[in-house]
C-alpha cells in the first residue's frame, strides 16, 4: 500500500473467508480525528489497567487531538484508519499509529515504531490486526525503516503474544518507578 492508496482486507475482495469482517484501510486525515480520539483513549485506558504509571491524564482528550493532528501531518509518522464496511461503512473501527525514528548507534539506521494498534472488539481475532500490522510495516519500510518494533505495556500479555506470534522479540526494556 502506498501512503495515498487505500487497502481493503483480503476477505473483502477474495471471498475466501466470509467470517472475517472486511475493512477499508487508508491513511488517516484530519477529518478522522473525531473518530480516532475515542479509540485512542480506549486503548490508553486499557493500558492504565496494566500499570498505574500509565494513568490517563484528565486532558487526554485534548492531548489525543493534538498528537493525532501533528502525526497525521508528520512525514515520519504513519497513522492509518481502518473503516468498516457494510453497517460500519465510513466508521473508523480501528487504527494504527507509528513513526520512524533514527537509531544513531545501530544498523539499520531507522526504526519503524508501532506505537498503537487498536481494533473494536468485533474486528478482533479474525486476522484484521495482523493485516493492520502488515500494512503499517510496509508503510514504515516505505519511509525508510529497516526494522520494525512495537511499544506496549510490559504486562499486556495479549499484545506480547500477538507480536511474538508474528516474529517480534524483546530487544530492550524500559523500567520505571514513581518519583
């Protein structure tokens, strides 16, 4: 998928897996922000359940709008909106948020970082998340990333299994404590 080209989940066109809800995946635009914010906040509130150091701020709604607006405009970022089809046509049902960052001491020099992948529950466990990861990886590679990583709460075993099943492994760890 090129940055300006929409993609549709293979089930939407092949007819081979009728149980998979098809989606339409495309680069997010500023008009998507009202639909993306509630999904991003749902994910961040889920993260809060994994660790109290991930407590969602009172102004998270406004912060989400600002971050999404900036990243949609950022050439080093990837923000993809997943729209449902049928009854969910034109409704954002999931998203990917990622960026390319430099690795000044390592090769490959640029890393694609998956910051968030979120799907409404109806779209989970049907290959849609894997499709989002695949398309985000392609978009990050097109922006110069030579490796893709994913950031998520250490206690999120679902995310850990999801990424491990797709060939990801831990390479760094972040440890924290309150001050």
